[in-house]
């Protein structure tokens, strides 16, 4: 209960910060973009990771506010990079609550209007489960967001209640293969088959495929061999602050 109370204050009082994890193109080896990942800088408990508070925020009606805060911080950073001629795609995670919220696209449009970076640099990551909560409403929102020029991608692909319908309708630009398959693909043949088949499925539908949870050179090489488009994981970089990211990009 104490954490619940603190979280409300955290969202209101700017205790949320973002770390950024690069996504690297497997062909060109260039950084194609980053994923913004929220952390809670708690005054007493230090840095708290999202797995410990996202569900709490969802249960306590804080998710709409939290997502808009995250989106605003991500947009500000993306805009700053854009003005420095660093054209990076910025991906933000959105929850089922946002996807079901009929005014969410309007809120996103309002925020976009405050910055100069074009909407096509912004990507929203959603899970299959979030779509399946109320597919009709979700699809309506995805269509509106697409219409505004934003990209939508499917996160944790392969772990939720899959529906090929939205993939078929080409409502999404990208699928992200869940890290649970990618992390074990070196040692587990079934995971390797799942990763390979997902890449083929995505490509046959004209979608880009991102692998997350790339932890080794071996996984990187295998994904390259399988024709996967880009990779994200500890092998390249952990999620880091914007300053650390600038250092990382210079060094690499
Ligand atoms: P996700 O969207 O699947 O994000 C990827 C998670 O995998 C991140 O954990 C990242 O640090 C971790 N990861 C990245 N590369 C590797 C790797 O090579 N190996 C391993 N073992 N892990 C890797 P993080 O930052 O703790 O985030 C956890 C989850 O919290 C995210 O999973 C996402 O579902 C949620 N989340 C994070 N930020 C937000 C946000 O702003 N809004 C919402 N709604 N959810 C968020
Ligand atoms: Ca994600
Ligand atoms: Ca994921």
C-alpha cells in the first residue's frame, strides 16, 4: 500500500526516468532506433524496475497518466536527437489500457503537436494480449494511430493469444520476437525453429522482424544468417541513460 501511494506521487512528481536500449540493423550494423524503458527513481529505495510497478499502475488507474508521461519524455529526447541530426526511431511501450482508451490517439496527437520530430519516428509497442482484450476497439485505435503516421509493432511475439487477423490486415509494421525464444536459440533446437519460422512469417507478410534478448555473438550471427532485420539485447547494450547512449554510439 505504501508503494501504491508513492507511485501516485512518483507519476505526478517526475520520479519516473527513461533508459534507452539500442536496436541494431543486422545488415548495416547501424543503430536503427531505441526502445524507451521506464524506471522509477525512488527517493528511498533507489532505482525500481518496471516489472515491480507497471502492474500496480494498471491496477490503480495510473496507467493512462504514466504512459503519457513516458511518451512525453521519449518525444522530448527523440526531438532533441532529431534536432542534432540523429534520426533515431523511438519505441514506447503502451499497455492494454491505452489501447482500449478511445481518447488515447487524441492525447498522442496533442503531445506530437508540441515537438518538431515527425510522427514516423515514433513507434508504439503493444502486446498481442493487449489487442485481444477487445480486438475491435484495439484495431480502431491502431488504425487511428497509423493514420497519424506512427508505427505500431507487436511486442513479445509468440507468447500471447495470437491472432493472425491483425497481421493479415497489415495494421502493424514490425514484430518483435520474444526474448525467451531468442535467449535459448543457441542451445534449444525448438527455439531456433520458432525464431526461424517467425522471421519467415513476418517477411512473407511484408513486415520487419526484430529479435530481442540477443545476448551473444552466436545469436547475433545466427539471426543474421536467418535474415532477421534488427536485434536488441545485452550483447550490444543494456538499457542506458541518454548520456550513456551518446557515449556508446560514439564508441561503437
Ligand atoms: P519489454 O518491453 O519486453 O522490454 C524488454 C525488457 O527486456 C527490458 O526489461 C530489457 O531491459 C530486457 N532486456 C533487453 N535485452 C535483454 C537481454 O539481452 N537479455 C535479457 N535477459 N533481458 C533483456 P525492463 O526494462 O525491466 O522492462 C520490463 C518490461 O516492463 C518491458 O518488457 C515492458 O513490458 C515493461 N515496460 C517498460 N517500460 C514501460 C513503459 O514505459 N510502459 C509500459 N506500459 N510498460 C513498460
Ligand atoms: Ca517492449
Ligand atoms: Ca518485449
